[in-house]
């Protein structure tokens, strides 16, 4: 737990309290631990009970969309904007 806390830049006591069930994990906590655990952030959100599947209206609805979101999380903001621009272009020609 100490190593995870160090790598995620959160306190060891916070990690301990979340693991023990004493504290519900927050969005920020989940986002912080996703990278050191080498897990997609949406997987951590799901495991924490912050999102659920099958999705409801307005949420991620297909495995392909989930995969796109997970891939985009690894990109720089500039690259994300380029991908979004390209996706909008593709949707306009179909």
C-alpha cells in the first residue's frame, strides 16, 4: 500500500482506508491509482462503483467506445483534439 500511495501521490492512510472499506474511493483517488496499477481509468471507476455497465443513456454503450476512451486517456491533450477533429470529420462523411 505504501508503494501504491507513493506512486499515485496520495497518502498511505487514504489507500489503507479505501482498501479497508472505511472510505469510499473518490473520482480523483481512482484516477490517481489507475496509472501505477497499470489499469485503464474506466476499469478502476467501474471497480470502485463509480460507473456501471451495462450503461444507461448518456454513458458508454459499446466495447468499441470504451476502448477509444481508454486509448485517448494515454494521449496528450493536443493529440486528443486531433483525434476528436478526425472523428467529427469521419462522422460528417458517413
